[in-house]
């Protein structure tokens, strides 16, 4: 039996856009995905990391069988997803970036409605399953509260409850922690890590911390292209000895932004503290070598448009 859950080969997606300019029809093409090759192994929590507009949501929708690619293939354990998405849907839990709820319904009524729409049944009955799912995502205490009164994190947990209904083998979550406060984000991390113990989970995010905390492997995507597939440790190791940190004046900071690859610029006690990537071993005067972070590695990859040495772990 194959050891992967999802595999893409030369995956592409082009959107055709029509617009008017001086009453003339103009056709344009927007390339959202180009030549995407990924393998996500069974039982893996895999991250897809990239800036907003990188093509992550398009890729998630293609992987979920909700959007047809214009090129390439997607397979689930060797079976064609593009031609037969129903083979995927039977084993899929999906949490999109924007999940619509009826605000006037209570959490328990909303979840029960979603279970019925999905056709999820259980020996104990749908209502008992609903209660078990709410308990799983720690929302039992708010079950009778209207969804319009839920925080962002509570809404995400309610969305995750419907995603895991039916005990899916594959769970796809798109930007699940965006907009959450630190406490809600930690709750969501624990939930996803627990779910990944027995399932394949694909996580799309623009937040480096999500990948650093959860994922043993991840891909970096920019402009619809995969720049690298690596691990947090391998990505940091690839730039070891090339990150330098120092305190500078405002004028020096501006010059460094122009002349160097700056990975971080923050104020510490009112002073400019900067981190730079220097591949040739010639740091700015007064800078000291620093331990690389995943954010350093990610920014180097995204800004250069290239993967780092080391590749796939």
C-alpha cells in the first residue's frame, strides 16, 4: 500500500478574468497555481506556509475536490481526485478560511444543521454525536448560546467540530488561526495536534508560528509556486551561521533595509534592533551572529524566491 495520503503532480490553476476598458471586452489570465508538486504522507500534519495571495486557498480548494485544476493531477492514495472527487469527500473533513454560520442559531442547533447537511450519522444518533463533538472542541458550555455571540476562536472550533464529524481520514484547514488571540490559538494548536495523531492533517497558514508549533514538514508557496518542502529544523539549519543581529540608529536602519536582507526590525526599549541574513559572511559592523529562527528562514525563502539548501528532510 502507498505511504501517502495526497499527491499532486504539476498542478496548475488559471483564472480567466473579463473586464471592460472603454466599453471593450478585455480578457486576462491570472495564474493562481503553477507546477505544484507535493506529497503529504499518511498520518502527517503538513503545513502550507505563504503570504496572503500566494495561492494557498486555491490549492486547499483543489485538494478538497471543490475546484478543478486547469493542469496536473491530484490523487488520494493513488486514486484520481479530480475526476472522482466523491472518493475524497467520503473521507474528508474541511474547514475553509471563511465559514458561514447562521448567527441567530445556537451553537448546538448550527452544528446539528451542518451534520444533517453532510449526511453524517452515528449509532448513538445525531443529537448525541453533536453533543460529543461540542465536548471534543470544548464548546459544551456555550452550546445554547447564539453563534452571533461567539468569539472568533469559538467560531473556528465550531467549524472544526463539523470538519471532524464522520471521523474523516483527511482533514484540511485553511488559515484556522488567523485573527485569534494567543489563548485561542493555543487551544486550536492542541486540538489540531490531537487530531493529527490518527489522521492526515493539511494546514494552510501565513503565520510562521503555526508551522513551528505543529508541523514536522511544510511547504513554502509564493506566487502559486512551491519554493521549498522542508522541516522547521532543516530550514533553520540551512541558514545557520548567516543570521546576524545588532542595534542601530534610525539612519542606519534605513540604510540596512536598502542594502541588506533584513529578516526582522523591531524596537527594544526604544532602540532599533535588527536581524539580517548575510550569505557571504560579511555582517554589518557591530552585529553579532544569532541563532536562526523559522521566521528568518521563511522570509529569506519568500523574498529570494528560492528554496534553501537542504530541501526535503
